[in-house]
């Protein structure tokens, strides 16, 4: 059973970039693309760098797929699937996320 | 028991070593037991670049022998042992240490010695020659106590030696017997221009001078007296009046000699004894001694082919040369003096820009016979190819040397060259050989160098090698993709122009007008840097913040555990005790690991994201400002204390360093920039390993450019000498402006210069002579950046909205629990994976 939790306001998000929210003890990186009114949520932990940093990566697209590049070693993680484009079998969790009114909601 | 025949090589200089290096690549290496004698205490080194010993290269840097070369190829090397006699009847060689070796084939590569004119007093103290590393060490010792140095001989080597003396900090004179410098290679006008240029660099040139005596000086160690009654006091006298073949071994064993010395050889490089060859500067071919390395190399290859039973002949060599003498480009091709029958001469002289060019053309104007270039030798490659390959000249040959105009012929393209055209004369690499290497998979100049050795000798052919490479790649259907990334089909240079000319102020606008997609971690920071270079906006404005790499985004340097390091600016490395204490107090309060950097400042590690604003608030209150350690921008200007404290200091290097650092701080550039300023030629600030290096001399500041330490060290090039401060800053402004405009993304100045078509000469033409007419714009651009400087941390601390970004969690004040420190040597450091496991268990218990 998914439970939506409001974690912050839309105004707390960074345009075309990420922030990190603590949700039930889990670090969730939330990325916001205002042009599309889209939000994405991945685990903040970069398994290749062993550090909680993905929310601080640059977002962009590789061949049309939306990705975040880890700020430490620049591997790309898909915003929609969490899969790492450079390392087979490596992925970070993807969490349901939505904008509800002025709030941002996540399920973990 | 060794049953192979023995091949003995006497002499391990450049040519002797070239012979061995090529021999071991040929099947002949298995046919012989190889023995070589080397009189000097070290194996072969690069005498062509000897003067670089004084600009910082070590004997090891100059070595031409790969470590383990002799052992690996089973060559017996007798180092520091001189061959003293040859017994042709018993076919043996005897050494100074008494080693006797029986040879089947013998190669003499004994080279030459510097000619010292038999002037009375020529053997006085501090009268030296310039040939070996031991000579250089003696020069260095003599220069320690002396102030003045004289080079006797204004030829090619003499001018090289004069450069060495100026590098040693001596007031330098050149004394030449002939009426002009480089009399062999240059005509009168070329020699005169070269003289003027060299005198501009602070070297005094005396021509038509015949030294008659060297005796005790009054103010210096020595005094030179000339036939015309004049005198010159000097501490050091350096003879560089030509070379003489070292032929005594051959003479003693009765080989045929030239009337004026030299071991006579035939086209196969055999002496009058068919089992004895002579190669290099000891050999006399067709009445000629070749004092250049390339003909010696050609002789070495001829002998190897001949040993293998192949038909090979040495048929003379082209004596064309191109070199940089004290920063002045000089080149001479073929019949420079127009001695050929009916030869026509075209010349171009521009005293203002210091350029002289002369073409010698056949009577029918079809072919180029020779050329002289002074001040700008950029057309050397093209002219040499016209000359060597008998390529038909354009209708108006003078267009080859006139300044570029719309209707001027472009440089001779690689396509115009025949396959047999020799591209690299040092290693005899033809165009065909380069094309084959490209077919075999080489796609970069570096790969070509590794594969074929082309352009690894004197380097004069580098740009030609590049154009042959590019032409061949195009021919073979490669397209060289220079797009920045999939979002912009432009190079960084293109994007810079689009931003600047189009007045584009944001990434979104640039993407909409010239790109596609959403961008990525390559183009976003690159464009952010271009925008900052052009408009110098605050980089965390909402429209720019998301473009920045994490270091720029949080104005600090990310570390492996996601914490940051903090580096305040300490301009020139000068810091008051109070500020040093303040740094210590901040570090202590926030428990930051503290380390002194190589750039003379202090790095504070282990700051959590949320700690950055309070740390900076305290630092700014103590008078610090941001150090841009996180940015692709000016990092530090390293300096020594200079003349204020140092007993050797010539000028106030610390004050200049501080002024430069404050001027260029905040300039966003394609990559980071490091400067150094030294107060004397002892160079304690290591300025020659920096992007911009400045060294004080008695005559003013010397400017060095495009050096690098780090992964790919590169010694900076001397760019201009004896500058006053205003000119120095003007040149640096222009240089940085040009770099910011034209470099690739993340391209350091060292790589930029190496890739710059026309190299250092072109850069000088742009910056010093304003060849492109853009210096005004460049200066204006830099001035605008200087005027709009702001401390990014100060701006950030004043903006509540910005500060919101400096939290690990958007919805909690807690810290990242993955960041764990342990103590080591009295400070904190990140815990490793094992330590972290242990820590977590402890905490949950």
C-alpha cells in the first residue's frame, strides 16, 4: 500500500536541479523540471561513489533519456528507471513522486 | 662461447645512439655481438636542446636512451671509457682502461669537438666551451660568481650558447669575426635583423671582431683584447667558433683523411678500410662535414642497410634549418645566398614587425632554390617542400612571402605533396609513411609520434605532420567530430563567439537558438563558464545555478565522502598572523582537517554542506574572500619573498604576485589557471611550471607562458623579456583574453599552445604585434571582468534564498549519516568502509 507523504513545498525545489529529502530515514533525491512541471525521485546514495550525493548532480538528457550525472565520478543514472548507463546491473531505487498543490509528495 | 661476429661502435653521442637504436630494430641485431664505447660518463643525450639544461631540464630529461636499452638488447656498453687505438691488422680496438676488443665491423661515431681559436690566453680560467653536460656544469659554476659572459662565435651554436648565458643571469655579449650573425645561413639583411632582435633581448653583439688576446681583467676575471684595439671585460668566455671532426683514432690507424681533417667516406659511409665505417660529424663525405644531426642519422641508417647487404647510399643532405634563437624564429633553406647561376631573389622586409623573408628562385621562376626567414618562420614547412620536392612555384612567387592578403596562396596543402616527400627530416619520415600509419589506425598526432617518431626530433615539422594527418583522415573518410556534445554541434570556440556576438546571456537562450535537447553535464558547465567569461554574472543566479558543476554550485570542493573543502584566497601566499590565527580558529571550531596547499594557501577539509555558510561568514568577518579553488578560474599566484627580504632578490615579486592575483581573481576560463612570480632567476616560485610565469631580471620582468605541473608537466616558454609592469599586465590581459576565447573546454594553456596552429610564434604575433587586430577587444574584455569582480561567498551570504541550497536535507536539519570521521595524527579524516561499519554498530547499540 503506497502512502504519499508530503516532504516539502514546490518552492523548496531547485529548478532543473535536485534537492535531498529525508523520508522515513531514507535519503531521496528529488529533481524538478519546471518547464515540464515534472518531478523525479531517486535514492540519493551513489553506489559507485559510496556517498549520498546524487541530488547535487547535473541533470540533462543522453539520447533523449533524462539522467542525472553523479557529481563525484559523473556516471549517469536514468531519472525514470534509476539504472546506471555506464555500469551494467547498477541501479538506484526510483520512488513515486508528485506535485500536489503547493506540496511535493513521495512514497517510500 | 660467442660465435657471432662482433660489431664495435666507437662513440655514444646522438648519431652513435641513433645507429644502435635503429640497429636493434633491424634483423641485423641478431647477426652481431654489439659493443660500444662511450667516453662521457653518461650515454647519449640530446645536444640539440642542450640550452634547456639551464631552463630546468636535467641530464636525465635530455637523455636519448630508454632505461635498460643496452641490457635489453644485449649490447655491451663501456661507459666512461674512451677508445684510444685501432689496430687494423689484428682488427682490434684498445680502450683507455685497457680493454681490448676484436671487431669484425667497426663504426666510428666519434663526433666533433668545439674549435677553440689559438688566441693567447684561450686556456685561462673560465674560458669554456659548449658541448657536453660537463661543460654546462662548468658554465653554471662560473656564472655563480660572475656577472658578464662573452660568446665567441655568432653562428647557430654561438647564439644557442648566448641564450644559455642569459638564462644563467649573465650580461651577455656575442663576438663574431664575420660582418654578421649566422653568416653561413643568412644574408646581410637577415643577419642585421637577427642582430637587432637579439640586441632587443639585452645581448650586445659585436661583429667584425678578431680576438687577439685574453688576459687579466680589472673588474672581471678576464679581459678580451681585439685586433682593432678595443677591449671587453668579462668573467666567462665561451668559445663557439665552429666544430672540428674528432678523427685522431682514424688518423693514427692510417685511414684516408680529408686535407683539413675528417674521415673520408664513400656513399656507403665506408672509410678507406671496407670494414670500418664513419658516421656523423667525424665523417667527411664529398668534401663536406655535416654539423647537423639529421645527416648523421641518415648516415647511420645507410650503414645499417649496407651491413644487411642492401643497396643504400648516403647522397648528401639538405642543410636547411629552422630554429628559435633566443625566441627569434630563424630559418634557412637551400641556396640562401643565391649562388646558383641566374638565380632570382625576392625579398620582403618589415622593420616595424621585425620580419625579413627572402626567396631564391630559379632563372625560369619555376622552382624554389633557397630561402631565408627571420622573425616569422611559419612558412618554413611549405617553402622547404617546394624546394626539396621540386614543386612548381605559383605564378607570382613573391606571394609566398608577402603578408597574407585575400588573394595570397594558402600554405601548400598536404595534398600537393608527393608520397615520397620527406616530412620529418630528423627521422626521415615520408608522407607515405605517415599515410600508412594513419591507415594502420593512427588518428592523432600523439599516436603518429609514437608510431613513426615523426616530429619527435627538432619538432619543426609538427604542423606539417598534423596537416598530413588531417588530409589523410579526410581522404580515408573519417570525419573528425569536434562537437561539444550531442546538444551542441559546435566547438567551445564556436559557442564562445555565438554567446559574445549574439549577446546571449543564458543557457536556455543558447540552447533554444543553437542547440537541442536539455543539455548535459558536459555542455552545461562549459556554457556556464563561457557565460561567466563573457558577462561575469553571479554564477548562482537562478538561470545559472543548475548549470554549475557541484564545486561551483556550492562554491567549495567536493571530496570523496560528499563533504567539501574550503580554501580562502591568500593572495601571493602572504598572510598576516591575525588572519592565520583566524583560519586556525575556524578550522578548530568546525574540526576541519587542515593542510597547506602547493599554491601557498590553506585547505580546510571535511565541511558538511550545511556548515559552508557559517564557516564563510566567519572567514569573511576575519577579512578573507573566496579563493575560487572550486572554479575553472585563477587559483593562485605563487611567489617568493623577492627583493624585500631575499639577499638575491632583484625585484618585489610578492607585491607583483598580489597585484596579479587581485587583478585576475574571478576570471572564469576554459580550465584552471595558476601563476607564479619569482624575484630572481633562482626561480623559487617555480614560475616556469605555471600557466603564467613571471621572473624578475635586472632589465625588467621576463614573462613565461603555458607551463604546467601535474599529470603532463610542461616547461613554460619564454614569451617576452625585460618588460615594465604596465606592458607585462597588458600582455597577460591579451593572452588570457585570447585563451578564454579560443581554447577548448577543459584545455589547459599548455595543451592549448601546443594545439595552436603556428604555436608560440603565432601567439606572440597575436599578443605582441596585434596580428589579428583584436588586442583592444581582449584588453577591454579582461578589464570588464576585473571591474565586475565580486566575492561569490559574500554575495551568497546576503541572499536567504541562496542559503536554502546549503542544506543536506530540504526537510530536516540533520546531517548526512553516511559522513563519518575518525581521528588520525591529531586531525579528523573520512572513515573507510570498515571503520564506518564499526561506527554504525556502535551507534545502534
